[in-house]
C-alpha cells in the first residue's frame, strides 16, 4: 500500500487551493496519508526560501496574479487579501496533530476547513472558537483544541525537522514512501500519475 507524507502550513493559499484532490488521489490508489503541519519560517530559513514580506516585488506581483487564476481553475472561492493573514499557524497545527492522533473524524476535511476559514471565510485560524468549530465540523471532539498542546508543539517541531531533512522546501509538499517528491498543488496530477505507474 503506497503512503504519502503531506507537509503543509495552515496559512498557505496554495495548500488551500489543493482542495480535496490529495485525498481523492489517495483513495484512487489505496494510499494512506500522514498529515504533517510544519513551521514554514524554519523550513524557508533552512532551505533558502523567503517569507512573503521579504520577496521581491516581481514575485509578490506574480503571486497576486497566479492565485486568482488558480482559484478559477480549481473552482474554490478565494479572498486574495484575507482579514487575518498572516496569523499564528501553530494553534491550528496543534489541533490537526491532536485530531490525527485521536482519530474518529475526517482529518483531510479538518485541514480543508481550517484553510478555508482563512482564505474563503475571513476567520482567524489562531482563535480557539474557529479551531473548535472546524474540529466539530470534521467529526472531532472540539475539546482537542485544548488537549495535548505540549505534544502538539513537539510534533510540530519534529515535522519541521523531518521536512527539512527529507528535502521539503515549500507548501504543499508531498513525499511518497519511495521518496518521490512533489512540490505544489499544481503537481498533484504528477503524483497521481506516479502512483498509477505512468511516471
């Protein structure tokens, strides 16, 4: 059974624009997924990336054109300048880690709900009420927002270390159990083809 380690940040518009395609691909190929939210600031620092505010004006301008184009292609609503971006991604990341450990809900849906809260619903995903609502909607106990914070923080750091060690340098980033790496929601078709044996 193939496996995919999914490295991402809960504030990434590109991760949001992946929608449910990863889960659909995994289902098609009988693959399992481990969701690994990371501290992208640390990943960038270790791999040569730059936070949005430090990028060149040309790169910022291109991003503002490419995001709406990608939203149209994916059919997902997108607020280009959300009210609560940037915000602290750690609390939502800890909730994902706790939910994945607890089980009983739809972890892929939880990730999508948190991303949509920022990029489509103008909500602050650092706030407990927002996180609790997303947990509940995805079938998890909303109290997970307050549980295992130390374990969550440790796993978040471990995920980040692993991403750096395994060659991930942006989000979303997908690594198969055969160490094939795919960067970006626009490489999901390639991941699908690879799992089908076509690449």
